[in-house]
C-alpha cells in the first residue's frame, strides 16, 4: 500500500505525546490538536513523560523544557540514548542560540519559543512527520553503511544507533559521497527549509563524527571550510 497521502483529502491525524506541566498551556494544545483530528496523550512531569515515551507508539513528542522531576533536556537525552528516534519538538521560553544548540545536541528535532500560535505548532508537527519518513533504503560508502529504517549506521561490524537528525545528515552525505554536500543542502535534508542554521548543523555534525569516526582508526567525515562536508574513503 502506498504511504503517499492522496491530494485533496484531509491529512491523517498524528499520535502526539504532550509533556507539559503548565495546565493552561497543556489544555490549550490538547484541545486544539484534538479538534484538528489528532490523538493526544499528556504527562505533566519529566519522569512520567519519559516512561510513556519509552513505551512508544507516537508520531511526535511535544516536550517542554522546564519540567518537574526531570527537565526536558535530560528527558530528550535519555530517550535518544535508549535508541528512540521519535521526532521531538521542544517548547521553551528561552530563545538564545546556545539554548537552541543545546536542545539540538540532546536530540531535539525542532524548537518552538513560547508564546506561539497553535496552527504553527501543528504545522511544525506535520513537517517533522514528513521529514521523519525513512529514505528508500540502505546506503553505504567506504565501509560505512546507514539503514534509515533502523536509524542505525554500521562500520567495521559495529552497529551505531543514531538520532533522526544524525541519520538524515549521514544519509545525505553517503548518497553524495565522495562529493561535497553544501551546508544549505544538509540543513534542508535534516530540518527542512528554514528549520535551522549553520551553528545547529555544526553541533549535529560534531555529535555524528563522535559516533562514526572517533572510535575508529581512520576518519571518514571531513569538513570543507566555508562550503560543507563530505564522506571520503581513507587514502
């Protein structure tokens, strides 16, 4: 059966896990998303939210940063360490570059600053769902492979779990290898048009390099200053 959505028909609803401790904000988001045809589950603290997210079954997680018992950054980090690639949209009142980079470094896929318009929240969730669909199949170059369906890289017989963002970047790099992939194309591959900036890309590449290069004798992922990145076979 094709996964493409027929034009002219309403898009199917998403299963969304909302982790937000402010009652009024949670109620507004829940009511809006349910009226738009989505199914919403809600947790009001980080410990309960992590336990529910780890059970899976969601298309996206809407995650507040300032949570009791376990903050949003720690929750997201533990979710990724457990191998869960569900898209995560972080909600926060903080709007500095360092805050956004830290969120991306812990595994967030997108970042929405309070206050925000509810239609924008839904649009961001739809965009995350579209970008989270796996690519056509496994791709590899120079002994490094990536399986988009399992969100797992493989090098020298070792499986390397990746986040969705790391996987999207590696997929784009391997499909073009050994050619240079410009910064703008990598950003669009991972976040979509206008979804991030070069600083966020550098943070994700740093994390990706730590996984696919540092444990091994020869680096494969190389920077091309001012242009982009490339995967190159060892000389």
